[in-house]
């Protein structure tokens, strides 16, 4: 996936959890996500985004 492929409303997964993209900062290549469970926002670097069509919960990383 390329950085330009990321857009607001897109579902993404990362090691920090899964969420919906709420903001993309081009200058720092940071993606801001809203948690799918409780709508809390968190940020991840573009390199931390998992290029996987399936979105998993944070708890699934241990299985």
C-alpha cells in the first residue's frame, strides 16, 4: 500500500489496534485512527499500518 492510498473513512489495522482513519498528516506521514470499539483516537506512523484486507481487534494479536 502507498501512503497516497490512505483516505479518511478507510478501515486500517496496526499493531496498536484497528480503526477508521480520521485524519492523515502528509508532512509527518502520520495516520490518525478512531478505535473501532470505543471511538478513542490514536495515531500511528504510516510504516506501522498493516497491509491486510482483514481488520482484527487488538486482542487477536496474541492468537
